[in-house]
């Protein structure tokens, strides 16, 4: 087995530092005792983590963001699975056009989508509503879910399904016991990617959110327009910590390789 040379090791080290540096800086600033953004800090303090509890709008926005991301990604996956199976298995008139339609939100700037949704929801009475946020986020995250489920669907050996049918399984049982487990890595990874994109979305959401349905990214964006204290850094550091804990728990319980790549080992 060949070893990486000094140049390759240096390149990878620089790349890792480039990726992790913003995260490290945000977390370091979150522990400053100062009332302004400062690095290096003069001490260690949990002042700004305690301050989060004095801003219930951040906690409410976090809760709304979780519900919004969970609902929109789940519905998007529910739409992506039958669409991906149909596109991967059948040849029909307009197949390429339908695929392009499902993936078109990737090509439209989110500013344009935000303005379009604002106009559309205002016309039908959903402006500023949580339902409007869910519908818009489903459209935005559907391409991410569809691409990953579609990639998993292309790799299915349909002879396995035919064998299940020949043994007496009906269509529902075949899908639940054979097809779904085979595409499960694509479904899980598609759901996770859709959840992340929905939770992190701010450019489009800022146009259609209202004071009662504001997501956490939008709340942070509005806060930094008028404040320069490290509260935003403490909120960001808390999200980083929660993400790391969730990934560790999933790895311990299920194994990330098995969860995202399937049970087969190459």
C-alpha cells in the first residue's frame, strides 16, 4: 500500500485547517467574557451561553426550525421515493422533463424563489404562515432528497424483487421488505441532507417568514444587523455541539457507515 508523500500530507493538513478554522474561531469567541467580539479573549466565561436563556425568541425560533426541517424533509422524502423509482425504472414520454422540473430549484437563486413565494402566498392567503414555510421548503429541499434516492434506485437488482413476487409477496410487501431496505441508505442520507438544507435556509426564508414564524437562521441574521455582541457565537457553538453529539450517538447506536452506506462493506 502506497504512502502519501510530504506534499500530499501538507496539502491535506492545510485543507483540514481551512475547513475547521471558522468553526474553531466561532467556538473560541463564544467563551469570551467581553461585551464585544474579541479574539484572543482575556479569559474564559460562560456568560453568553447563559444569556441565550434571556432571549426566548431564539429558543422559539430553534423549535420552529426543528419542526420545519423535520416536516419538510420527511414530506420531501415521501415524494422523492416514488418519483425516483419511477424515473429509474421506466421509460415514458416527458421523463427527462419531469426530472428537470424536480431538480429545477437547484438552478434558481433563492432570492428569486423568496420573492416568487412571497407574491404567491400573499395571493392565496398563506403569507407569513407556517404552512407556507413548509411548502416552500419542500420545494427547495426536494432536489437533494431526489438525487440521493435516485442514485440508490439505479443500483437495485430488480431480480430480487421478482424473486419475492414469485414467492407470493404482493406489491406492498415487496416494497416494504425488499425495495425499501435496498434504497434505505439513499433515503436516510437524502433525509439528512434535506433536513440540513431546510434548517440552514435563510435567503429565501427571510422573504416569507413572519415575527410568529421566524426560523433560527433568520433570527440570527436579524440580530446581527443591530448587535455586535458574542451572543450569536454562543448560539452557533451550541448548534455545533448538538450536531456533534447527535452524530456520535448515531454512530454508537447504528454506525454511520451502516446508516448512510448500507450494511454491505466493500
